[in-house]
């Protein structure tokens, strides 16, 4: 029988394929190995946590009784080795619990836990460089309140993010801090992330590739009706130029005059511009005494003053505000020159630049112009040579709740400040805000100066 070369080639190919298939090594089957004890016998060991570095080295932590107090212990294991003997890292004399461990890309480890200081439960942490030993524990959370449930994580550079829950005397609050990289790293002052008024608890943290731009903390918090998941992320916020201080701002007030639009005169040099004769007052219902204008004594003087009230950054309360002072004398009805017994409406055009321009703050931005308005009562006098006095001292937050927020680095650019009359109908300005005019008001006073 004769076999063609083509048939032989096909036969050899089949045999070669079969040899490759049956000669290949057996495939591994991943499986969990049998359990081994890593904490010592004789006392309870519980609340374990574990982390693995990129090379497969392992560190485990847990809580174990020393016969009197609970202590934090740890053990390590190389990728191919056995577990080392347990080592205690929390100090004796008070109980510790809730350990959490993280390992960075270089094998450095950070462990956080809760431990009593004899009065309150505090968050402590210890750092271990790769291949070394844990340093002495540091207390991270402030004294005076209980803090529990710490969670920690590293970013790619070895900087750590840590979070926990802390009781503020009324509710659980979520707090967080960061630690700079390396054995000499330091912790920043903690920041409270969850709002007051409802419990925030069970926080979790992920540092991301770079904690200062990607780090995020999440937790559970009630909204008063339901439990909600909330979050706070870290971001590198770019600021904006601002003064070290700029307060107070005082604006003298002068009677408002209608602008000249159809000149019938020319102003003297060097201001050789068109002018209008005679001057026409903007308000038809109010005036002030001026000897050469209406025969009444010249007694009017007024100002509007804005004064910043600094908050106390060390407290959670928002004490910051802007105090508003308004005073104006010798306000008279026109043309009768009798004392005016109504109210004036102050209006200031504001442009706010601050860090409240997103649901997630701080977020810098400049708000569109806002006309801030409020009413000022006028009281008649018994002095026949003077008109009414109009005075008010109040705060911006009382008029517009939330307009001033502490630590938001707010710049108020204040445009023209005016005082308006109540118009011919005499209504619409008494309850401002929220009712600020009914349409017939005109400008009575405008910020300016008077040169005798």
C-alpha cells in the first residue's frame, strides 16, 4: 500500500498536536487551604483585619485579652512563609479594640484602633516600616469624647487617610485625618465631615491614587426620616486673592439728584461738561432741611456702615456675621418740611466671592450681583428745627439667614448704597425683607461726600 506525502504530513501534524496536548503540565486549581490559628491560645482573640502588599506579604491584626484588658496584636507572613509569632502593639493598662490595618505599595503598614484613656475612648495608631517594628502608638482623636470604628487606607505615594466615628455629646459624627508618608509621617488635625443633628456612623475610607485629590470617606447618616449614605471627598482647592482684612466700610449719604440728560448749562473749567439747571431731587416725597433751598436749618447727616463680626474657628458654631448700622437725621416730608414718620429702604448692591458655590464645599466662585435690602424706621423729634431721625442696628444673618458663613473666605464687593423713600403711596418698605417695595419708591439718599 502506498501512502502519499500529503497524507503523511497530515498524520504527523495530528500526532504532534496530540503530544502537545497530552504532554502539557497539569493546571493549578486555586483553593482555600486548611485553617490555622494565628493568635495564641488561652485568651479570646477576635475582631481580625488583614492586608496584603503588592508582593504578597501579609499582616493581620486582632483584639486579644491579656487576662485583664483587651490588647491589639499582629502577625506577619511572607508570600511563601509561615505566620510569625503574635506581637502586642497597644499599650497595657486600658482596653483597646476595633483594629484596622492598611499596607502601602512599599510594604509599610499602619494600624488604627480604639483605646480608653481612662475617661474616654480615643483613636490610636501605630506605623511599621517594611521589615521593621511598629512604633509607639499615637493618640489621634481629641480628648473629652468617645471615638470608635477607625478605618485607614494608603494612596500610591504612602500617604494615609484615616476616618472614625466620634460622639459630640449629642450625636455620632464622622471625623477624618491624613498622615504624611514615611516613618516620620505626621497626622493633620482631624476634620469633622458629617453634619450635626443626626448620627453619622460606620465610616469607610479609600485614599485612591492620591489622597489629596482622590480620597473619599463614606458613612451612614439619618436625614430625620431615613438612613442615607453620605460621602465627603478630598480635593485640592485653588483659592483666590483676598485681603487679610477689610472692615469696617462706612458710606456717607447725600441727597440723591436726578442725572442730567438734557444739559442747559456748561460746568466751569476744568470740568467743562454739560450741566442741568436747576438741580432736581430724585425723591418727590422726602427732603432734608437746607437754608438756601427751603429755609429750614441744615441739620442732615447720615451713613450706612458694614462691620464684620469674626467667627470663632475653634468652635463648630457659626458666629460670623456682618453688623449693619444705619443713621440719618433731619428727614422731612416734601414739600411741607414736617417730620417724616414712615420707613426708609436701604439697598446695597453686593457681589459675593466665596467658597460656597457647589453642593460639595469649599468650591470657589463669584455670585451674580445681589441687591441686599432692608427697612429703617424713622421717628419724629420734638425739636422744631430738625426733622425725623432714622436709625437701625442689625445683622446681615438676621435679615437674610445664611448670607454670612464662617470660614468661607467671603469677599463682599459693595456697589452703590442708596436709601429709598416709600413712594407717594407711603407703603411697601416697612417689612423689608421679605416685602421690599411695591413699585413707586424712588432714591432719596445715595452714598457720596459733601464738600462745603
